[in-house]
C-alpha cells in the first residue's frame, strides 16, 4: 500500500513526465505512457477480487471476456462493462506483461461493482460490422450470465475508450428505447461526429469510405440514456473537438450539461492507464458517482416514506 507521502511523490513525477510526451498518437507515446503506470498497478491474483479469465461469448478466438467479481456476498450489484480501444486494428482486454486493462476491472470490483472487460475481432481481418456485432454478443452474454457472478443484468453501465468509445456510442445510438438493462454509458476520447474529423483514418479503416454515414451522434441525440463524457487535457484537436461536440449535443438533448471530465495532465493513453492507481482520483470519483447517482432508478415521493418511479419519466431499472 502506497503511503500518502509516497503517492504525492509519484503524482509529482507523473505530472512532470506526461506533458513532454506530447499528444500525437504514435507508437512511442503509447510505449512511454504504458511504462509510466505499469509498475504502479498490482498483478494477479488480486486481493478481494475473484478473476474469471477468457470466458467465451462466441466461437472466434477473440470472443473472450474477463470478469472481476468482488469477493463478498453482497446482493446483486451494478455491472461495469468495459470495451478497450486500439483504432479497431489492435488492442486487447489484457496486454501481455502489462496491467492494462485489468486495472479497470479490478478497480470496479473493489468499488463494489461487477467488472467485465471484453475484446472483439479487429478490422485487420474482420471489417465492419464485426466489432459492433461482437460487443453486442458480449453484452448479451453478460445479460444472461451476470447474476451467476453477483451482477445485476438490469443495471449495466457500458464504458469504452478511443475505438471502444466509438463502439459504445454506436451501441447506444442503435439501441432504441429498449435498452435491456443498460442504464448508462461512459465514453472517453472517442469519435462521435465523423464529418468533423480532421484525421478520419481509423474510422475509414473500419467503417469504409462511407464512414460518415456511421456517425453515432444522431442516434445519441435520440437516446434517453445518461452519457458521461471524458477526454484528456493533452489530446489532439480531433479528440477534444469530438468531446465538446458530444457534450453540446447532450446539453441540447437534456437541457442540462452531462457529467463531463477533462482529465487534467493526462494524454490519450494515461487517462485510462491511471484508473485504479491509489484512491480518490477525480476520474474514479466521477465514474463511481455516474454509476451510483446518474444511472440510479428514477424515483419520486408518492407519499411520505414511499418512493417509486417518477410519473412520465423512464424507469431506468
């Protein structure tokens, strides 16, 4: 366990180390960002967490997911379903020799949620809509099996970063009113309005030349799901512009600002690599508040001491 003074020293080192790495998405930026946090996360087995690895949700080799189950007997708990990024051409639910993205599943379990990390087929061999179909299939598997691991299939929050955020946004956009237990979505550093992208390479590589037609923004505007938006301070213009575009669209949709986090001092990669490091990090606090508060069942007082679904509003259970 890192002491408070030790954490302060580490944070000072990280604050000084991240900005000089730059913001352009290069292999060097990824590698150096990975190294910064790699030794700050523990390795399996994880205290207080039951890890179930490589659960098959389909026939393909990449149809796999990991489950992070809290080691207690609490009644059914919310599920945090995480989708990794990688530009649709790389990435996995767990990088060999690195803690990513077990760090997110472990953090979820230790905060009292059922954590699920999934992977999917890549565009190098399986173009669109393979990744979208895979995320849907993995989510269906979780709906059917969550209760066996203490998860509530009626309280699933889906979260994605980068290409994973695009897949999560796409899922929400196509979901319609019947969300089948999905009560909210968290999207970090993704693309939502493809027509605004200055560098649409990844979207074009996956969706094809007609990629603009696949923008999830119109569907997100129609959706009623709560959406939390995050982006790193040290990100390219595209990622920051896309986050602002989505925040504005959600504001117009709901008449109020969505939960939005600009992760101070973080680049595209460190914004999710740091989750689970220590305690009390702002992004962790905001994710937990979103799940527990923003995605809670809508209730209103029916009579003194009695609560129930708000009249005229969707019951998000």
